[in-house]
C-alpha cells in the first residue's frame, strides 16, 4: 500500500482520485490548496504525489519545487488536459516524474503507482 498525496483545487477531482486510490488499495491524502499540499507533504511523508498542474493559488512550477524541497525523493506526477501540453513539458523539465491526462483513467493511475511505488 502506498500513501499518495492528491493535490487538486477541484473537490470533485480530489474525491474521484481518492476513491480510485482507495479502490486500488492505497491511502490517499487529499489537499485542496498549495498550503495544505506543503503541510501534508511534510506531515505524512507520502510515497507519491499526484498534483493538478494548474491551481488557482499557486505557481505550478514553484509549488512543485517547494514540494521537492521537502523531500526530493518523492515522485511528483502532474495532471492536466492535453490542451496544456506546453505546461506539462515545463513541469517535466522542472522535475515532475510523469504526467496523467484528465479525465483520469483508472488503468493509468494503477500504472503510475506500479511504475513509481511498487518497483522502487
């Protein structure tokens, strides 16, 4: 079982991702703001972070850098729509391990966990 920090400013996306992670046997930690993401990352020491690329209260790259400053070993997976290709590329250059496209696909989430957690 992995502990996964789910960072998204959309309550619906957080619920869907958290339910999906529970169904896959993992422990989700939901965060709706950048401040919560930073606090929960330090407090709960997640194995993986799944983060919305664009959040209203944070610069996407700066938040990722701040999360990495807490623990650079935690893989950060960014989520976005294909329309944000340029921002996804920037996030990958800044250190994101991978990305998921919205709408979230159960198989893709399972593959990400397999790739970054179960085969560490």
